[in-house]
């Protein structure tokens, strides 16, 4: 039988809510949920007593407090990382929310790119070309993300890259890249319905020899830009 002491009462007051909280956290991050559940279980006096009786393991009060705090902080840190990156996507992985399915499907880096009278690329920079595909999968009218509204962004080493607006197709070494803006205008994507798809390339300026693994592309959409997808580029 477990004694009714302040230590035991506090153990139950923390342990039981922590276990329930861990189950909720697990819906967002399984690792975060598991860590918090472990903290809650360890805080329960009946569990510690079983460790003592069955395994001969006895924990001092300070050891229990330390382990519980460590697991709790680790749980919250993992949860914060999961929520903070918005569920960061890999190249080719789509994110669907607010009636739109958004995916960055490809990217290329080129030197001396002529954007065919679009915003010129700085002569001291390379061009990062990113292919974006947005599909309306909901029911109501939706406004698609657009570079002009600063809803399509790229970062290198957590610093924003300059955007080069591509109102026309881009030609590189006799290869034509269909611009996202052209597809946007062709589909009247400033107010479109189910079945509409906008697909094309957008351009950014990057430093020469920049590593793609240090680049991310962020797209905002939805009412008040309340939805966000972040795509991590990788070395090809």
C-alpha cells in the first residue's frame, strides 16, 4: 500500500495529467508524447514502488524530480520543433490544407540565366529555379499563392533570397521552363475552383556555389496566409 504523503500526492497530481497530456501530444509528435508519458509514469508512486519491489531499483526524491523534469523538457522541445517547422516537407512531398494541395517538385541552379526580360538576375549571383505545383482539391473558391504577393519565398542559411519575378518562360541552354506566373494567369488562379492546377517555375538569386541542402522554399496560402509549407532542398 502506498503511503499518503505530500511526495506521493504531488506524484499523482503530476503523473496522471502528464500521461493524458502525452496521449494528446502523441497526435502531433509520437516522440514528444512518449517522452511525456514516460515522465508521468515515472512520477506515479505506485510505479516507483513496483520498481523497488520487483527489480530492487530505488530512486531518491531528487533523482525522480530530475528525471521527470528532463523527460518533460525533452517532450516540450520535440513538440516545439515539430510545430515550429510546420511539418517540414521533403522535395516532392505535398502538403494539403485549406482546399489546396501544394508541392515543390524540382529545382535547378544555373549560372548566367537570362529570364527573357523578366527581373534580371544579378550578374554576381546564380539562379535558383524552383518548380511549384498547386492543385485545388477543396470545394469553395480559393486564391492560389503567388510570388508577387510574397507568398512564395526561399531562404539560404536562414536568410531570405532575392526573388526574381518570371512573367515569361525561362530559357536556359535551349531548354524552356514554363513560368509559374504564366500558368497562374492562364488558370485565373486569383479566384479558382476545384480541379484547377497551377504548375511552373519561379526564380531566386543565390550566391555562387551555394549548397542546396542549406536552402528551403516556403509557400503561404489560405485566409490571412494561415497555412504554410516548408520544403527542404537536397543535394542532387
